[in-house]
């Protein structure tokens, strides 16, 4: 059987898939690795363990006579670099994007190149510390000059994994354009600071994400992709399957509203509310609004279950109740104190559980408050784009109350939920296989469901 292999490397789960010529999954392997400590004692992904696992999976398929491996590609999380010397060996740990950024180095950067809001506007990258992966390079140059001096190439993680197989260093738009602080969207080139610091010398040539390299492995000719950032990869099947403008609400730990049709320049208000640009595989911007929704939801659900003496998970069994919704939809103020999402309005000193008669009431009110934040982020991503369709994928697509509340807020939109744990992997597979798809693809591969607007008086 002729197959395409995809390594989908997430922050938590490392996955390996095989797809047949019809994009059907025929094999998968999942793994997790304990974090190690970097050279400063901060948690970091174990790059050596990931490398070993990738080689083991690849060699296993290569030697399996059931499969003929035709193509190979990679999807990984962003905001991460692997720095290699002239022999191709990593010279530093895979630094964690959650690692604190030193205030003195950050201040020196802005003293040289402009205030945070100006830089954020030019690069479509809100000030996010290490999440601005370009600033990791600036930090390395001044905090660890002995390490920086050894670097021949700094490769974004998807491109590094491709480099493991090809030995050819490249950069791609989807990784460069993802809140890195590297790219000037107005000039359509690296920002001036990159050249001023001579960072461009260690960044490989940029190639289209659709680029592939033919390699010979044990007599098999395999087409190897250059890798793709996972958010851009997850968006790709929707772009290929639907020609009309839409918003994709990709939900999980982070909920990211993705608008691949926006032509607006990000405003100061956008940037100060965690709105940024990603990039499509062709280099066009994708306006995105991020919200730490899944993380907040988990924290609140744990506390809610504990307060009402319910086993954790009881909240997942709560169905949408129009009577409870009618009672709580218009209540003013906040009843829940949020822990990981900043809000502008005043919060209670602690969650007001005493206001609710039942667990179900409390959960409905929690979802009303969280969905209000989600709607605000979604509308910010939509901006002035003529969008009339909303796709919801990820964990919240299974949350009946979440979907009902969205339909109430967007009554004039076609609302679709989709289910695909393979989103990022499928996108990477499409890039390398160049397979044409149509609208039926989402229904067949993504278990797409239509949702009619739920309307209630008042």
C-alpha cells in the first residue's frame, strides 16, 4: 500500500500517522516524553528522546513490507527553535516558549528598535516574551554568547525535523509568521532589527511550504516536505474544502479564532487584546484572536465540581437547559473569578457559588461568562470581513452548551462543528500529496455537523 507518513509533534502528545491515497488514516502511534531541564533549570522538551522516537517510527515503517512509503511531512507546535552547528548537531536545548524572558534584555531590545506597541504593529506579534521566538535569538546572542557563536543555523521546529531527514536547512512562511517578531508584514520581509543584529545570517533560505525534496532511503524514493506550523496546517483543509470566507474557531487549551480572509492591519486595540497574525502557506496573513479558554475552563470546572462535591467530569454530562439559560442569561456582572484570562471589568474577590441553587445552574452561568469572552475574541478576528460561516473544532465542539450559546450569539451564521484529531496531520499530508479536495471532504473526514440557530425571547 502506498502511504504518506506524518509526524505531528505537539507540546504534550507526539504523534505519527500513515495515510493512504484517499487521506484515510491507516496507522497511528502516540507517545509522551517527560520534560528535562534546560541549562538554566527550566523545563524543556527532551529533543534527544523525540529524535530517537521519530527515527524508530520511520525505520519501522520503512522495513514494513505492507507499506510503500511515498512521502513524508511534519507538523509541529511553533515558537520553538533548534540551533545547530556547522555539522548539524544541536548546540542548545529546545528552549520552552513559557520560559521567562529577562527584563533587562527585553528592555535593551526596545531601547534599540522602538517601543513594544510599534514593534508589535510592524510584526503583527503582541509582546509575548519567549513566545516571540525571534526574541529567543536576541536573548541567546546577549545572554549566552558562547552558545550563539556556535550556531550555523537556527531552524524552526518543523523545519528542523525535516532537516533530520534531508540535511537541507530551510525556513517556511508558516513558522516565520507566527508571533515570532521576525517578520515585517508591511515590507513583506524580515524586520530591520533582524538585519541589524545579523540574525538573518543564521536563518536558512525561505522556501514555499509546498516545497518537497526527493531522497533515497534503502532504495525507496521518498518525497520529503519542509514541515508546517500546526495552526496553519489545521487551517489548510478548511481553506481547500470551502471557497467561501469563514472563521475557524480552533478550541483546546488555547482557543484561537482564525480568519484567513482578513485584509485589515492590526490595530493597537487588537494587539493589546492578544490579536495577531499567523501565515498561510502562501505567505498571506491570517488574522487570529487567542484566548486561554480551555485552560480557564479546566480550572473552573475542577473548582466547581469540588464545591458541589461532584466527581470531576460531572460537568460534561450537563445538557443545555433553556429554563436555566433564561434565568441567568441577563444577570449583570461576573459571578466567576477567572484565573488565567485577564478581563477589563471588575471581578468578584472569589467565585459566588452561593448564588446558585444547583450545580447545573452554576455550570450554565460559567459557560455564559466564558462564551461571552469567546464571542468578543471571535468578533475581533472577524473584523470587517464578510464572514457568514463559523467552524468549531477541538474540545469545545463536544460541549453542547458552548455550541448552543455560540448559535445564539451568531444567529445569522452557518454554524458547523467538526471532529478531527488529525487536523494538523491531515493539513501536512495535503501539502506534500498535493491532493485536490472538495466540500464533501469535511463531511467525510471531519464528521461535520450542522447546527441551526437556537433563538430565545429577549
